[in-house]
C-alpha cells in the first residue's frame, strides 16, 4: 500500500497548494491513500466544515488534527459525524470526535491514529499508553497503521517511534512545521519521521507573517499573528507498506516549493 501524508496545511495558501499539487502527487507517487494534517487550515488556526469538504473533494481521504483542533468553534457542529477526521486520541474522556479511524480508498484500508504530546503542550492523557492500545486495536482490522504524533519535543516524538516500532507502519510527527531530515525505517519495520513539515507560506515563520513574529520576539508585546503571503511550500512523507505484515518497505520525504516545482 502506498500512502502520502501531507504536513500541516496552513491557511489559504496551504489549501491552494494542496489543490494545485494533488494531481502531481498522485502522478508521481501513485498513492492509494492520502492523509493530511488540517489543524491550521482555516486562517492558520483550526478548520471548518467548508474547508473539510474541499479537502475531501480534492482527493484527501482522511484528516488529522492537533492542539488547534478547537480554535474554530464550528468544528463542534460536525466533528462527531465526520468519519474521515480525527483529533488527538489522548484528550480527556468525553471530548467530541474520535482519535482513530480506518480510511478506505482504492480498495485499501489504512488505520490512522492521532495523538498529542505532553511536553511543552497543554495537559493530556499519556500518549504512549493510548498509542499502544489504539494501534493494537486497529491491527485486528488492518495490518497497515499510520500514527500522526502532534508534539513539540523531538525527544518525545523519537521515543514514540521506538515505542511503536514493529507495531505501527508509520509514525510521523507534526506540529513544529519544520521538516526533519531523519526519515528511516526502524529495526522492526516501522517507518519514522520526526516532523513532516508544513504546507503553506514558505517565507513566513512557521507559516505566520515574519515581521509580526520578529517584532514579538524583540519587544515581547502581544501580537496578532496572521498567515504569511508569498511563495508556497508543500512538505510531507511517502511510505510504501507491505500489506501482509504492516511493515514499511520504503519511506521518503516530500518537499517541493514554488521555485523548484515542475509540473508533470
């Protein structure tokens, strides 16, 4: 099974980039299933129903979220009913939505788990215990399982990779918006990347207007961040999974920007 994971989509430019490049991604990687992190898709904070529908219409098969899940309150109106979207599983019991799903497309089935880290982020339940429980549960239905670990600390994400080695097919980090150059297959067959990177404005600061962010660092005063404009970048991960074992056969980074992209 071939899977493409698209790193955090940020704002209008991020969505436009996904729409523009999805045909190219399908042609180049021939993915059976495409998953995207959408927690920054609406103005850089949260997601709404219209954007969710757009992403599915364009060809995304499943959406994961993160610490900005609830920033757009409209999500409370549809997250319980949307079977193709998940939020971090290790939130408090009774939180709307779900933390895992099975995505079906092109005759394939992929289990997907969304988790959030506890280091430098608001309190949550243990992601390691939740990961082991949910991945094991999904593997009863499909050997192929992707885990989106939305976390700040690289050490926490690396630890999760080792924790799930041989159980998950791919453990991919999100949240920091900076793609890491450490794609590898761990000894027991789990593909791992500390952070998939982001999809959106290339020349901002994590997708936000750079001048506003620089001023805040210099004067420490409150500032309203807005999504940057300018040239785009798309970042993500490609993984090829052995469907009989759930182990990764190949993993590689995807990163293309406005200056390097050549349409095929």
